[in-house]
C-alpha cells in the first residue's frame, strides 16, 4: 500500500507518492489542490500535441507538432510508428526549383537576385525594369517600351511574328532542294553584313556581351532575318533534286530537225502528193465530174415521187388465206381439197373407167374442153403470195 502525506496549513494541497516499503517515498509524487491535479504534476505544453487543451479548467494548450509518418524519413520513429517518406533526386530538385526566392534572400545566396543579376546594389528589379525587360526579350505579360525607343531584341534583329510564322515552311532540309554550295553563295562580290548597336547591356551574358551582340556573334543578323521573307511557301512544295528528270535533249533535237522542214500556209501544213492515194473525208469541189457508163441505169431509175408503196395490209390479208392452202405433187403443184358434199366442176378427169352419169349430168356434154382451158398464172400468184 501507499502512504498519504498531509501538509499542514489552511490549503487543500495533497501529495501522493509510492512507498518503497521502508517509509521512504519513491518516484515522482502526484500533487492536488483540492480535487484538481496540481500543475506541477502535469506535462509541459511542449510535450503535449499541438492545440490539445488540458490542466485545471483547460488552462493549458499543447504546442508539440507531431509530423505525419509520410513526412518523416522511412524507418525513423515518429509518434507511435515510424516514418514512410522517401527522398529522391526528383523530389529534391522540385523542392529547390519551386521554393519561393523571397524565402532565401540572405546575402551571398542565389535568392539575393540583385547581387548576381547584373543590376548592382541590393534591390531587385523594379516593376518598370521588369516591364522593359519583357519588351526587349519579347516575353508575354505587361511590357513597356524603354524611353530610348529601342525595339525588343528580336524585333531589332528583324525577327517579327510574320517572319516567325514562315519558319514553319522549313519542313524539309534546304540541301534536299538544290545542289547550291556555300561557295556559290559567297561568290557574290558584296558580302557586307549590317551591324547593330544597343545602349543597354544586360549582365549574365557570355563575355559581357549584350543580347544583340550575342545574336550577331551567332550569325543572326538583320540581313539573314530578312531572307526569311523568301520562305513564302514550304520548301517541300518545290521539286526535290532527286525527283528531277533531265529532258531528252537528243530526242527533242531530232524532233526539231523534222519540224523545221514543215511549211505552212496560214495554220495549214503544205503537203505535196507524189502519186499517193488519199481518202477524202469531205470534198467541197463538186463540179466538173462525170460518171462512167456503168451508172447509166441511174438515168432511168424510178424517182421517189414515182414510187407507190405496196398495200401491205391487203397483202397480209391475202397471205392469211393462201397460208391455209395445201398442195400435192412435186410440181407443178395441185391444190389439195376436201369436199364435204359440195358440187364441183372437174376440168380433166383421168379416171374415166366404170362411171355412168345420170341425166342430171347431161350438161357435161357441152362442158368446156380442156384444150380450151387457159391455166392460171401461177407464177404471178406466187409472186403475190
């Protein structure tokens, strides 16, 4: 069991401690004022989590910030666990380059821009200076032309927006378009390149050169910039050297040798026929011609006005009737007929034996003799049929 020690006095201060069994208190005592825990027995605010209230009446607030595990290096103890964060080159670079420069502005650091940017002194660029820099470098944002009225660096060298757009026409190598060499270009007598000068020198450039001097040192002169205007169409729209086919000059010369022998009357070619036969498409000379005797029948030929068209309807009607006829024999043909009780007149009866005629047939005695009979014009009838 423990021992309770009571302090004399009018207060209600009470302290509790463990006994080691010999009457001597061990460990840190727990102290109370009345029923409240004494502040001397409470942890320091720096040992309590941030913004956690404790103590009599919530009189104390913790100030200890405990980072989350993902913000602590991997394996390092934190809170009731260990850190899980890993650090690599990319995250370090991102932290450095994305850091606010104003936070690292101490003298001698890269944050002190004015010390190394070339403007001198300790002040950073002014707003006006920043706007003039944007103007000279052609950077987006609020820009103001310097009082010297000097244009931007690109504009001073002749690199306008119109010319910049023409760079898109460089969609093929220039060497693929022609066999022109550098020596051919520099064979021109006048090769003077125009020079430029600027009143402002911006620090941080090679060998203390101004931006315009560096452009000229790299060969970007206004003369060459003006040549960008010649890129008015894409290079690929022109015939490639490998696609060029030389003309057949020998064949062309042979054709010319022939065409040089032609003679013209107006736009007609003069031609001489040496006994050759020709086929006339259209003969405009129609007078003075005579026909041979073979065409004499044409003189008595039936004229169109003399022609009478056949009565085809009547002929067709006759044909309908003649198509019903049947013939016997091998020619001349006899018409086959079937008698259904009809009376007929026999012209010649070859079967003359065994017959006897009634008195009704006495008229046969006066019948037409076959020698008196005239045969029909069968050929004419056949022609009608």
